[in-house]
């Protein structure tokens, strides 16, 4: 019959993976940029479909690394949560240069020209991930 000590030493790595917390995964790649844009539409019922289509065209620009188009989540109402916007656009770029390419891209210019009359407010948050 094995003793408790020989049993515990025998399970070695397996035992550690069962009883110890998981190790932290590697940190995400750094030195990229997140461009977050929030839109408040004048007439969301009328304009939402064409506006979302315009956002879908934006995220096809080559310099975009990743992108998400969204609407306010159904999270609980709290003082610090803003559910007042209609559409959010989150775009990730490899670097500032790719962001600048996006800003002057013809598709971006066309989006603004075609849709700026649909929003009453737009708010941009640009973040450099270091």
C-alpha cells in the first residue's frame, strides 16, 4: 500500500494542474491602437439600416486589423454606464500609421459625406495600447 507522501509525489505535475491556479496567459500584442466611435443618430428608426451598412463598408478598409460594430448592451442601469448612443464602432489598427491611412481613405471620406447628416452627435476615443 502506498503512503500519502508517495501518492502525492507520484501525481507530480498532474496534481499541480488540478490544485494550483492556472497560469496567466501571455499578454496581448502591444503597441497597437484602438479607435472607438460612438454615434447618436437623429432618426435611428429610419436611418439605422443604411448607417450600419456604411459602418460595414468602413471596416473593410485594408489598414483595419479588427473591428466591431455594436449597439448598447442590455446591461443594468448604473450611473457610470452610458446607454444613450445608438451605434458604436470599434476599430483596431496595428499602429498609428494604419490609423492615419484609414482617416484619409476614400471609403472613410464617403462614409462621412453620406452619413454625417444622420447623426446629432459623434464621440471618438483613441487609445494607444502599450
